[in-house]
């Protein structure tokens, strides 16, 4: 059951102002996840119920980029539904009392220029996020191949992941990326990257 979000207040509260901002969140997912539980009817249902726009990159490579765009409220609803769906799939694959509470992992893709704000001075901000949400958060030290983005891995049960993603989004909304961002495309070689985006189809290596 979804818990109510901060949209109940009246007047121009900071929460309401935040809900009107358009947010784009990119997540890196294994192809078997998007080809398995997160596809077709499920994605359609999440789109309809969250009001967020969701696209999943094409291609036969092991990883796909899932892009969620909309108001912050719509994006958080979509992330919540995706996290619970992944937990449900993990639970279905296990047995015993632990079914349904296996930790879920989401990998966010964030411009490297915003990662400093997320980590904070001497790691203070990321430590605060870990402690206040109970989720595990790890910012990759290396850039994703042929891009200026890094992976930020968030693990935990869906409730803690959702709180964690909210806090990460608050940080990146306050600290816009500096300079041009070269987005990460899974499986593309440097040669393919040089083609314009509308020429790129799929990500199989050239034969």
C-alpha cells in the first residue's frame, strides 16, 4: 500500500514546490531484469499509475538504461513501484520465511560532476544518507565507459531505497551538473559513440 506523500499541505510549501520540478532519473539494469519482470504490461501499469514517462534502452547487451522522467512525485512513485516489483521477483525466486524481504539493488546513473555533492566533505553527506535511511549507498570511483557518468548503487528493502533515492535526488537537484554530460550507453564501443545518437541502433559489436 502506498504511503501518502507530502502533497497534502496547502500553500506554497517547499514540498509542494519540489513536486512541480521535472526530474529525470537514469538507472542501469540487467537485461534479464528488464526482459523478465520489468517489461510490457508491468511498465505500462507503472507508467499509468505513477504518471511518469519510462523508457528502456534497446539492444541485446547485458545492461539497459531505464529512464524515468516526470514531476519528482511521479518519479518517486515509479521508483517505488519498480523497487517493490524487483522485491516481488526476488521473493518469487526464493523459499522460506525470507521470501519477499530480500534486499533490492538499484544502480542510478549520475553525472560525475554531481557525485562530489552526493559524497560530501570527507564523506559526510553520503554517511548521513546511509544513517538516516538504513540503505547501503556506494558511489563508483570510476566513470562508466565512454561517458562522464558514474554508477551510484543503492541496496536495501524497498522502503529504505525509496527514502534514499529521495535524498539523492534532493542533492542532485540542488547541485546541477557542471559542463557537458556525456551519457553512458551500455555496450557501445568508442567507434559507435562517434555516430550521432539517432544513428545508433542496438549495441551489438560490429561484425
